[in-house]
C-alpha cells in the first residue's frame, strides 16, 4: 500500500511539474509578435530632396525585422535590418522602433554607423490580414516627420509589392 501511495505522489508531482513547465513555455512563445518589411522584386520609387542624385535612379530597398508592439518580452518594439539607396551606393545597417496595431505598422529606423546616414519611417499601406507573407505597398519618408533628424539621404517614396510578414497577432 505504501508503494502505491509513494508512486501516486510521484506521478502527481511529475504531472504538476509538466503542467507548470508547459504553461510557462506556452506563455513565453505566445508572447512574441514579429513584424518584417522587405523589398522584393516589385518596383520602387524614391524622390530625393537632398542630396541631388548624380543620375536619375529611384531604386531603393530594405529588410527590417521588429519585435512587435504586442510582444511580451525584453525586445518589444525593437527593430534591426538594413536600407540601401542604389544611386548613391549606400547600404547601412539600421535599428529603431515599431508601433501600430490592427495589421498596420510604422517602423522608425536610423543608421547605426558612420556617414552617410539614414533615418526613415516605413508604413504598410493596408492592414495585414493573413498568415505568412503578403505583398503590400510600403510608404517611406526620410527623415521621419517630426523627428528632428537630419540624415544624409532625404526624400520620400514607395516600395510596391514589398513583403510584409506579421506573426503572433
């Protein structure tokens, strides 16, 4: 009888530990919202206000990943990635923040290294509705309005058919 009681106690303890571990893991993995914007093969169009480009070339690109504003971890709202402006031969790593909800997000990013500098805001034009990636138009403004930043590359544009991927919403 004693063996049965000890065995049942151990079984109950093991089941309790498994439930606690499972609920902890489920809570931590379920608390991550990720937002990714990336140019693909779609057309891009950027109008430079400064500096004047050496030749007409509206092509630019980006790949930026953010921990979404609805995340429940230490990286909430943080962004990292890169932006490039072909006409100037500029490619820079960027970091920044993301805000938004309901499938519409705005990233505010800036370059993390030396000149020439980049500081831009990127916003997807329509609410993200699905799972996986969607093609959307991303509006880009450099520098972000009201930021007080003075990056080397300034202007605005769009990236049509850019990849938007939002997970964990």
